[in-house]
C-alpha cells in the first residue's frame, strides 16, 4: 500500500508538471505570433487599394505605423486603424518603403479628427469628380491620410460610414505631431542609440515571471514528493505476535 501511495503521488506530480510545461509552450508560441508593425519613414509613402500600383488612395502619415497582415507581389498587405472606435481600412504598401524598428508600439496610427469650416463636399475620387454627399460645417471627419493633386491638397477621411476626399480649404487648419517613438531610421539617431542596451519589453518580463513561477512549482512538487517518501520510511512497522500454548507447558 505504501509503494502504491508513493507511486500515485509521483504520478500526480508528473502530470501537474507536464501540464505546466505544456502551458509554457503555448505561451511561447503566442508570444512568437505577436502583431508586427512597420514604420512609415518618408512623407510620400503611398497606400494602394490593390497591387496594380496605379494612383494611390493617399499617402501615409510620416513616422507612424501600419499593421502587417501579409505579403503579396512585392507589397505588404497592411491595415490602418486611427482609433479603436474607428473602422480600419486595409491596402498595400511597397515593401521597400516600410521600416522595422523593433520598438514598443502603442497608438500606431494618428488619432486625428478634422472639422469642416464650411459646407464641404465628400468626393469618391482624388480628381474630385464624383461627389458622394455634402457635409455641413462643424462636422467631424476621421483622418486617414492625404494626397497632393493638381487642384490642391486633399484629405482622405471617413464620415458617417463613408470614405472619401475633402479639400484642404473647407476644413479648419490642423497639424499631426510626429509619433513619440524615437526616429531610429534616421542615421544620426541610429549612431547615438547604438551603445544603449535594449530595454526588456513588457512581453519579455511577463514570460520571465511565468518561467520563475514554473520553476517554483517544480521545486515545490519535488519537495512534497521527498517529504512524503521519507515520512513513510520513518513510520514504525507494527508486528503481530504468535502465541503457542505449548510454550508454557
């Protein structure tokens, strides 16, 4: 019975540790499949609706990021999402125009809204030939990008569930600050930042903490198994005497 109890205890410890190791493997796999963001490093990085590379829909905001969805024919298939409350749009950007800086990315795309100063027309095309609807003054538009045309600067915006262009002169002036991340793609900043050690990311810290917990579980389970084994060895064995009535005759 004692041997069976020890074997059962060791088997239970083995099953628990195996389960923990499987969990660590799953976590490692999840970390390996993190979202990848690439950076816009020029002021004329085009965003296309497809890979035919005709006229771009607009040019992406400088220093900000796009989310990578895949690759196709020399392009990255990317997604832009100005804010959690705004609908995202997907399109294509030439691969050589995006930069991987390996920095921690929060708020990858500018959360910018622009306001109509006068009654504006929302156009379907960058030539401003196909109007979609009128937009009254003081209405707020969600900014995605801009494109310079022969007739002036146009902004690609979202309004009331529709996407289109408005002219620069119908909205209040606004500015888009650079992304707060360091511009590591610039040669001067690359040289200055080279000696600096890379800060551990939040994901790395979480993974390290998880590994420490797993090691602690190993030690704890092993200690229990050893304690139970030595305790069972120290339990005195109860002997049963045999009485023979002939011994006293």
